[in-house]
């Protein structure tokens, strides 16, 4: 029993910390919702495809954090972990001209 509890605690502590969900195309609008968030370094943001696909998420000057593949299905999601402090501007490439942009502030 002690081994099982130790294994469970180790597994729980090894999981990344999820900070927030951001919906792409929220409410049928070409927006990220929310479009500005503040998280701590090491936390993970989950991007969820909403309405009016396709959408992606590209972080300016950070291809390693970007998810340039288009998400076509409602509910499709991907996670991005931000390890370094800073302000990360991101956009949906197909809809940036419509204002589908945001900022993740990492402290």
C-alpha cells in the first residue's frame, strides 16, 4: 500500500501545472477567449478549438512554442508550456487580419 501511495504522489508531482484554457473562435467570433492571461513560468496553457475553424496559434519570435498546424475540428486542443518569464504575443495566422491576437504574460 505504501508503494502505491508513493507511486501516486510521484505521478501527481510530475504532471505539468495547467494554468488556463484559451478558446480559439469563441462564440463564433474570430477571437481568442480570453485574449490576455497571466501565468507563472512552467505553467501550461491549453488552446481549444471553438467555432469558425480552422485556427492555429503562432507565438511571435518563438517557433518552439507555436502550433502552426491548423485545427479543423471543434473541441480539438493542444497544450503549450511557457518555461521562461516574458510577454508572449500570439495570433491565429488565418485570422490575424481580423484581430485574432492575444498576449500571455509569464512571471
